[in-house]
């Protein structure tokens, strides 16, 4: 411990012994450092905060989700400091003064990109910060320029979200309209081709699948018709058996015979016609046949007396109806067989035409589906554009307007002045101490003894005369004055700095 204290005393004595060197080095470094600090231009910083509202029930209803709007905001935030936007800021502020060519504009945009920061604070809060420290502008002009740049960035932020999104919506709708027009022309051409093909091959409408469907339907209907025909023929055979075993007339004393039945049938036929039934109506046709039969019987009767058997007449009527039903079913069955034969012939003889029919139908359906989807997309985009235009799915609010800087954000000149002073003093003391180490003198007897490993018998004190004391006192006063002048200069520089800040505020 004693040795450490001795070393400290020796170092202090070495510095004090060369105090003028230390003071000179301190003055030189302080003057150079303070000059450099004075030449550093002040940089002023302006900042603003923007709140972005994302909640909108109507926007959610039409499909503008919060994630979509959040992606839009992130995109704008990332592209806000793009070269195009920064060029807008340069042209609309003092930064654009004196720019004559593209090279100067690129340099200004690059410098501005380093001076602007856009940061997100949470989900809905954004902070825009701009700094200005141009050496050709005064402090007040730099402060005003920083505020102007932030305000211009806010304007661009709003334009990118409102005007920009509306412009994108309009261009999207125009693009979809162009696609719709093209799809409509293609759809009309496909429809025309399909109509022409159907006119040439009406039996092949729908392609192979349509033919298979038609064939299956015709076969199913034929099976049903054949079952009904079998039942109708069985019923006709049964009624024929009943007719063969039933007498035509009943012999009675006052019976009217065939002529009375003929008169009754003619009256019935007149009643049918009075009801508006045509000659093609099944009841009229049946009654007409019955009248013809009765006329033949009446002519063959030659005046014989007898009464028409009503059971026989009823059976004949039923037979006529069942016979007509059998004939109709046979006609339909024959038509279905011919239709099935035609379909099978088309399948076997025209496979290429069937494939063409299927291709035309498929192309038409694809084009129609695409057209309907584009039409739905256009209407949805149009509705979305109206909502964003009238309600603005993204609402902006400037929480903190661009601040007017009252003091420079950089450099911290008082701290730099103090740092230069401490550096100068330390460098002066260090240079004096280093120079003492280069010499061959010893500050204490203990150092001499440790160095040579020999005992030191004694030391001789330094004797100073009266004239020497007066000279030493005068040199001490000069040293104190020079040291005080360095401190006074430091205080003056600090005062000037604070006065300049007060003038700006």
C-alpha cells in the first residue's frame, strides 16, 4: 500500500514538474476538439404519431377482413419510404431546391431515406420521425424542414390508404370489365357453335353422356309401356270372352229393339257434342262406332221386336275403350323402339360426332362458369369500392401532430464539450507522465534503491533562494491564469450553446 501511494505521489510530481507541457497539450487538444464540435451542424428531429382504426362492421360484412386491411397498412408502411414517395417529399420541400438532374435527385432521396423512420407501436399506432441537419440551413430552418417532412409523410400515408386504394379498386374493376367482355365474346361464339351443331345433329345434343341418358330413359319408358300393353291386352281378351257369352238383345213384349238403342245412342252422341266434345274425343269416337254398329243391326232386324241388352252394350263400349288403349300403347312402343334404334345407330355410326358434341358442351359450360364468377367478383369489388369510398374501411387519426423541435436532437454539444475538456486534460497529464518515464531521474529515494538494489544513505533537499521563490510564485500564477482561462473558455462555450438553444425556442 505504501509503495502504491509512493507511485501515485511520484506520478503527480512528474506531471507537476512538467505542468506547462501538460497545459499546452490540453490547450491544443481542447481548442482543436471544441472547434470540431462547433463545426458539427445541429440536427433537429420532428416526430408524429398516427392511430389507424381497423374495426368496421360493414367492411367485415362485404368481405373486407381485418387481416386484409392490416396487410394493406403493412404494405403502405413498408412502401412509405420508397423512392417514389421520397421523391415526392423532396420536390415539395426545400430539399428540392437546386436539384437539376437525376443524379442530384437520387442523392437527395438517398440522404432523405437515412433521415426518415416509420415504426409501428402496437397494432394500430405508427410513429413517423424525420431529422434535418443541413449545414447550408440555419437552426430554425432545419427545425421547420424536419416538421414539414413529417407532415408531408402523413399526407402521403393518407393518400396511399385512401386515394391509392380507390385507384387500385378502379383499375381492378376496369381489368375485370375487360375480362368480362372477352369472356362474353368467347361465350357467344361457343353458344353459336353449339346451336349450329344441334341444328345439324339434334339427336346428339349433350354428347355421349346425353346419348346414354336418352337411351336409358327410352329403355325404361319402353319397359313401362310393354308392361302396360301386356295388362291392356289381357283386359281386352277378358272383355272379348264376356262379350261372346252375352246375348245382344232381350226378347220382351214391349221392347224397342235395335232401333230404340240406336235412338238412345244418337241422343247420347248429340249430348256429347253439345258439351263441346270434338269428333276426335275418345267418347265421341266410341259412340260413333257404336251408332254404326246399331244401324247395321237395326237394318238386319227387319222390324223384329226385341230390347237391346244393356249389359251387352256396356261390354261393347268397354271393349272399344280397351282396344283404343291397346292401340295407343302399341303405337308408343313402336315409337320408343324406333327411337332406341336411332340412338344406338348414332352411337355406333358417329363416335367422332358424339365426341365433338361432348367437347362443345364442355367448352360452353366452362366459359359460362368463368363468366358468372367474373361477374360476381366485379359486383363484389364494386360494392367494396363504394364502402371504402363512402365509409372508408381504414380510419386515420393524427394522435400527435408533427412536433416543432425546440432543441437539437444531435449532437449533444454540452456533453461533447465536457468530453473534449476531459480528454485534453487527460492527454496533457498523460504526455507529461510519459515524458517523465523516458528520463533517467528518480522522484524518490525508494525508487532509486529498488532500481539499483543498493541502500540509499541519504538525500539532499532542494534549496531555493528568495529570487527563485519569487520566480516560482510568478510561474505558478501564470499557470493558474492559463488553466483558469481554459476553464473560462469552456464555460463561455457552454453559455453560448445554451443561449443559442434559448433563441431557437
